C-alpha cells in the first residue's frame, strides 16, 4: 500500500532510506507493526528504521555489555530499539497523533527485570540509544533537508526526541518495577534464586533445595540450554515445552525447567532409562529453536558441572552456527570447546599446523575431512572411503595431496595435526583463514 501524507515541516521523514549497498535486514518487530508503519511512512523509511534499530542495539551492548547475553537476547533488544525508532519516526511525521510506547520495547524491559539486570543499566541503555538515534536523525536531516530549513528541523528533532525519551524512560521504569515485583512474589523467584546459588557454587541445604525445586539434586543430571534465534510472542512457552520434551526423549523421568529470559531456558533432567532410538534433531518444534546439552554428571556438583558443559556447547554452536546442528551434545564438541577458550590463539595454531589446508574453501575442506577420517580410522583407506562414500583411490589421492600441502610426514606432529583438524571440523570459519587470504600459499609453517 502506498503511504499517504501531507507536506509539512517533517516531510523529509518520508525520504529516509537505508544507505546504498547496505544489505536488507530482517525486521525484528511483528509483521503487524511493520505493516502499520509501512502504511504510514512508506517502505524506505521503515527499512531505514530497521537498519538504525539494529545499530542502536549494537551500540547499547557495546556501552552496557550486561544488556547483551547472546544472539537470542540480542534479538529481543533489537526488537525494542527497532520499535522505538519507528515510534520516533511516526511522532516526527505526526506529532499530534496519540501514540503509546510500543509493546515490543516493553518485552525487552520485562526480560531485563527477570534477568535481574539493574534498573540503572536499563536507563543507561535508554540514554545511549537516545543519543545514537538523535545523531542518526540529525545526520539524515543534514543530508536531506535544504540548508535554510535545517535549523528548524534540528530544533524539532531535538524537542520531540527529548519528550519521547522522557515518556519512554518513565514507562520503561514503571514496567520494569512491576515485572520485578511480579517476579519477587512468585514461586519462580525462589526457584530461580536457588538455582542461581547452586550454579554459583554457593552452599545450599540440599534436601530443602530439592523440595523447593521439586527435583532430586542427589541423582544424575543432564543439563540443557535451549534458545531461539527468532523470538516470537510465545517464545518462552515454546522453549520450556521443547526443553522438557528433549529431556524426556533422552530418558529423563523428572525435569526442572527455569526460564532465563524471554528467549532462553535452562533445564535439567534425571536420566533413568536409555533414550529411545532416533535422531534428537527430529524434534517436532518450530524452526529456530536450538539445544545445547551437557554431559551426564552426578550429585549437586554435577548439577552445576553439566550446566557449565552446556554453556561451553552454546559457545561452540554460536561460533559456527551453520554446521553444528540444532541439537549438540558436549562430548561431541568437548575438544573444540576446550581449545577455543583463546580463539585468536587457536586461529594461529590451526593456521600454523594446517598451512594451506587451513583455507576456508571447498577444496581445502574436502582434503581436511578426508585426512581427518583417514587418521581417525587408523589410516584405513577402505573405512575412510566407506564413510565418505567415495572410491578408495579417491581417498589415496586426497591424503597424498593433503600431505603435500602440509609439507611433512603425518606422524611428525600427529597429536597437533589431529587437534587442528578437529577444531577446523567443528568450528569452521571461526578458525579458518578466508579463501582470498594468501598468507599460506605453501606448506605449513611448522614444516
């Protein structure tokens, strides 16, 4: 639908557009909000607001890191900054309109309260976003508005945004305090506090804690962290159901699920039975939900340790989101998790050990996969060929070519070579060298 508007002092708002060459960004707001804003402003100003909202979220996290917390919390934050930017444009286009603080911004505010982030951090984030939005609008105004009209438009932007941030801060403060009070008076608050103490290594009375949590702490524990990349209105409920279902499929008869925000849950289960046959990735849940599983560990320390394993798994999944799958177990990525604690050092190690094989290219990846399977199967060409579904001679050629690029015998630094190959297999582009980087055209520097 074409946007209808009348000429006026803020007519330049309708000529806003994202920068040339900027890749289109997916909206974080609801489809209804985007449609309504597009009807009022037009598609280009809305695309500008989406781009600026993304930048505001990045600026906030840089200035107030505590408001971050990973991809899913970032998407919730971006939803709020995008909605606030659209709200500001609608006000500038029609200051007399009766508008309210967008619901998408309040969702993030409630999550901050549940995550126990201080109100001072939330208000500082609002101030940082206000300054960044003012700068973005001023820069756009300077580019679009003729010189004789700029001073008046600068004044208008400053005046309207000052009133906007004052109202916005008041509403966000009230919503934060209300959500905080709701949380404190709920049974969830006591459960979350108990789990927080256990994960922090603080002393708790195990019997009383088990009774409060309705979960046996002296048993065996399998921890899961579940999150969604694209938050929806019922994301928290979907995640809780998904985490509990995954644990039941893993043979857990009792479970504990604790939301840690609108887009993440932490869960534990006590495995008793062997999990049923089938692929964990076949869970019937919406696309975008991901699961990081810890190792099965025992007792109160195991409750914490399995969760720590799951956190390391999350980190590995986020380093290479394209190829780690939707359900990942810590034992399958344990080596990568351990060696990637210092990621810059790991990149240097992989580059030094693999030389030209460290290139992030299809050909180098093919050689790495073949060499890795060949070495893992005690140099069996036949087994490697079967696993790769290629001819035995193909494996022979690839192994020979890989050794030529390494420049040394495979036994010279076998543990280091295997570690580098495993890191490259699991972490992919996070540790590999871009294909166009020719800094290692020849053999490994270790040769």
